[in-house]
C-alpha cells in the first residue's frame, strides 16, 4: 500500500509547511490515488459484502 504512504507523507508535509501550495500538492497526490484506494477497499471488503448480501 505504497500509495497510502505517499498520501500520508504529502499531508504531513502540508501540515508542517502550512502553505496553500503544500495543501494543493497533497490534494493532487490524494486525487491521483483515489482510484487505487477505492479498488483496494473494494478488494479487501468484497467477501464481507457478499456475506451480507
């Protein structure tokens, strides 16, 4: 789950620097990885969802 590390790192840097640019970079990293995160969550929860249905 390297993409989560990238998101966490970008957010930590944004919190440290506290500039608009740093938060825009963090938003960009998050946006670039949203599909990967969604797919990972779906894969990890697929069986549980099937069991509920």
